[in-house]
């Protein structure tokens, strides 16, 4: 612990790997390196990749590992300043005006100061992330930024450059200590270079079979070893097909959990057909795998595992 009671930042890449692994996040070395550098350089970390590969989990794991608050801004089309940054508590402001009128107050300048006082300010995620006195710098997750529009991206430039927000009625609010910023995108559209230049960047890919097997073992402790190996092999082969949407690690964990709940010890064609809805999310993909191609995949997986001993 540091003098102020916080968990210390990792002092090396190896410590970063160990810190994440202690909270069941298995990071390959390139990802751990960019996480370590983002923490040391106090720069936002821009994580791009397919849905379900563990981008959001990086922020959640860092918050838990470093004992920091997690503030999440879930992005969506039409996200605006009132929802993301701040808004004024209009009912409270109106009440302030009525009370002033009832008391016979006539000082307009004083009334304006009262109604636009910070006590009437509703802090949304961006402003919360800049912190308040006595609050540790949080982990600020800006999730699925590609769902917003370019106007909101432009607004974020001030936040990510100087960790500050300008409120016309109050002035500039600046973070005493920069938050740990994690930005994720599923790359449904390109993010402007001006924003990317303010960040360190990493593409989060699907894990290899050995890493995904270890993830299943950690996340689904009751899953039989033979079943874990088969389902991971099956998912790895599915990702090599031209599916509309490949299953992510989150879907692998869901499938392993579902099969464990059904007390399955091994894969068979009927079980795969019955449970594909936990793994694949589009009917065209499910229909394709429920046919002969799914049986062929299972045969290939079992043959490969048998050959490996």
C-alpha cells in the first residue's frame, strides 16, 4: 500500500501480468506492456477489437486490482453532454428562485450565483471521473465509443488532453489527479485520429487455445477437464469459419457454464445443437452449425485431442 492507503501501481510489465492474473485476467505480454505504459505515462488506453474479447474486463480488473472506483460511460447513438458530463438540477434551481422571491430578495447577481452553485450540479460519468476532494483517481471506462457520433468525440478531446471540463456557469473543472482512462471500441466505425493520438493503442485479439482453456478453468471451476478441452477446441475452429459473428471469450464462458449446469462431461452433436444459443447469436450461424458442418467440426476436435494424447 502507498502512504495514502492505495494499492501501488505495478513497477514492471511482469508485475502488471501478475496483478491482472491475480484477479483472473490472463493478459498476453503485449497487452500487459501497453497497460503498464498507460499507467506509468498517465495516458488513456485505447482498446480495439471484436466484441467479447475482454476489452471491458481490462478496466474492471484494474479497478479491482488497484482498489479504485470504476466509473463507466456506456456509449450509444445520440449520447450528449447532459447524459455524459453534467446537467443542472432544474427543480432545485426553481425552488431556490421561489424561496428567494418569497424572502423578498432582489439581488439578481447573488441569485444567479445561488442557482448555479455546485450544489445544484448533477455530475454525470465524465465529471465524476475528474474526481472530488478526498476521492482516489478512478478507473474511467468509456465503453464502445464507436457507438457515439463525431461531435461527442470532439468534446472528449479536452477531457483526454487536459483532464478537464469547462462549464460556462462555473468555469473549468480540472482533475487533481488524472483518472486511469480505458476506451473500448468494437470498430463498427473508425475513430478520428485526433482522439487516437491522445491515447496508447492496442488491438485485443481472440486468445489462443491454451490461453482460452486456462480462462475457462478459472472462470468455470466446475467444468470437467475433458469437456473444457473439447469446447475450447470447438470454439477455436468456429472462429476459422466465415460466420456472421464469431463467438467471443464471453460466449465461451457462457457455453462452458451452461454445459456444466447440464452436468455434461463431453460434447456430442445433440448437446451442441441444443445449446448453440449460448454460443452463437445469429440464426443463420446456428442453422449452419446445426447441420453436417457442426458434426464435422466435433469429429475434427476429438481427433485432434486424441492425437495430442
